[in-house]
């Protein structure tokens, strides 16, 4: 498992970005896509249909883009079977293993902001009212979901590394280290990195 200061063995063509809800997977995936010229597929957009109902075509759509040569996406919906599709094809995993205070504050800002603004997301969905974010089960509240899954990747990543030994895994423990890592990749490839964009739907 590599750190922010370790060079990559090669420039990857297929990338997964892992991390707890609110860590910034979508934003980083977009920047990686621009850095290496990859197609960024937002996996949330494939999963969520109107009224937040799961799309029956989800796994078929995942299989379709996973068969392509160049892409980056968020490593999510593992309980739905995405591991068996994405991990064998991916070359690089970027693990955003940030402190709790960082991911919590990011999730609060993002969720409250898009709830107030009624920001349109995938297939016309909008965030639930603010009061529903602070109560209910993990299936009903994204804040409760974050708490329930906070240690998910700490537990799963060693298992994934053993199951898919071809994967290069980079563990980034703070946003500052992520920025340093991105700068190093840009220098190594002779490219420039775009600054992070403000996104209302970053997961």
C-alpha cells in the first residue's frame, strides 16, 4: 500500500476512488479524470433512478463502462456486486482515509447546502429536508449512514488487497496529502492539475 509520497509504478488507465461518504470521492475522481484523460463515470448517477429508486439496469451499466479501456469512478455499492465487476478491471485504488472531523464537516456542509438550495442531482432527485438528516436509521439519514460505515474501508481494504493483488492502492490520510499526491502525479506526467471544483453532490 502506497502513501502520498510514493511514486506510482505506471500511469493508470482504470481507477477506483474509495472512502467514506463525505470524503470527496467524486471531486477527486473528476480531477484524476482531467489529469490522466480518463472518462469519469459517477456511479451514483447509474444507481439512483427517479425518487431515489435503484435503477434495475445498474449492474448492466457498470459492466458496460468497466469493459472500456479508460475510466475512473467511485468505489461504491459493493453490497450490490460492484466488487466483482470493477476490482478485477481496475489498476489503481485511491483511498481517501481522512480524519472523522474532516469527513463530518464536509458532509454537513454539502448536505445542508444542497437541501436548502434544492439542488437537482441524479435523475431529478433532490436532497431530503434538513430535519430528516438528523434522525432516522442509516438507510434514512446520510449522517447516520456515515457513522455506520465510518470504518468500512479500514476493515475492507486489506481484504480487497488480498483478493485483488494486481491493484496498486494509494492511501491518502488528509486532504493536504491528496493535494501533494496530485501535484506529484502532474509533475510525473508533465500535466497540470485543475483546482477542486465546488460540487453539491460530492460523495
